C-alpha cells in the first residue's frame, strides 16, 4: 500500500518561495513516476510537474516552467517541489501522486488518471 504525505504548504507573498515535500512509503519506488498536481477552488485538478524515480526525467506544466523544480531524494524516499517566484494564481491545494510503471516524457503532461496513489494535499496560498 503506497502512502504519500505532503508537507510544506503555507501562506506566502507574491514573489516568495515555498518548498513542498512528499514522503513516500509502502513500496520500492524505482518503477514509479512521482507527480505534483494542484487544485484551486472551483477548478479541476491540474498537472504541475512529474519525475521518473529511476531516470530523473522531469516534465513541467508551461505555467510553472522556470519557477518550479521537482527533485527526489532516494535515500529519504521523498519528492520535493521547490517553488520560486510564486504568483497569486499558484494558490491551490497541492497533491503528491505516484504512478507505477508510468514513463515521464519531458514534453508530455500526464493526467490525474495516470497516477494510482495520492496524498491528502497541502494548501499553498499566495497573497498579492
């Protein structure tokens, strides 16, 4: 049973930074892709970024390219999301997700249905 626990959300001013972490347990994740999605009130859940646990290949939504960076720590079984130059439109609940045997391709944004396990999410609020 995969368990994902997010942390690091909070309130930040526009232009600021936050670092989210996702602690993963319950499996060996070498065959997984890990992703971050977000969902703002009244909107659909949208892809933010993903990383292949084994190869380190990453993919980003256009809206966050150059501002957000995903990384994984194999020793700690965590996936991190460094968010810089935050904007009010980045306000959302951010979810960590795990997809077994999912291939990450830099130019393709996976959808929520590509991931079988989800965390509870952590709230990020960016004030203007």
